[in-house]
C-alpha cells in the first residue's frame, strides 16, 4: 500500500514553526491549508482539498509526526499563545490608561462646574460681597461686608 510521505511537513514544522497553528483540535499548515488530525490510537490523518488527503499516513511517520507535534506545541505554540495573551493584556491596560486622560464629555464638564472650587461659577460667587448673619454684622459697619472668600478663611481659622 502507498503512504503519504510527511517528511516535507516534518522539516517545515522544525524549521518554520510559525507556518503552523492549531485549528480547533487539528494542526493546520497555514499556507497550504492542510489539516492534520491525531486520534487516540496514534493514527494521523491528513485533511486537504487536494489529492494529498487520498493517501494514508504510515504508523512510523504518524508516530514521528505525533512526537514533532508534541514538541512544537511545547516549544512554539504555548509560548506563542502566552505572548499573544500578554500583548492583549498590555493593549487593554494601555487603553484603560489612555481613557484616564481623555477630555470629559459635556455632561461631566457641566457637573464639574459645581464640584470644583476653581470653577468660573464659584469665582463669580466668591467675589461678590454677601450679607452676614445678624450676629456677625453687629460688630461690622454696613460698608464692611465680607466676601465669601473672607468668610471661608474666617471659618477655617476658627476651627
């Protein structure tokens, strides 16, 4: 019986591991789109859109391919997946970091006017003189009205 010779695929897997990827439970050669299936009994089967799929793989080359696949998975694929995950995590952190420095939306800017002490609205209110309570006004003449800033300074001193 004629068998498919996997030697070119084995050489490519060892020399250029980046040409292969996992495709579900299959090992896939990216350029040729050939899929290798490994069953529990150690048999290897090739799935392809060309005549390559018509021949079976010998047990000896199947075992060799299984060993090369296991080594490829440990040496190349798992570190590759870890690198991809690390890059995704770094990209997510960078997006989150950048979001901290985006200009606020209109609604947040509007709310900030009422929360910040240095907002334009609070500056207008602070600079206007206001009437004091009757107790505070007893010692002051009508021309000696206190501004809001002065009242705040007086309140902080008395604490």
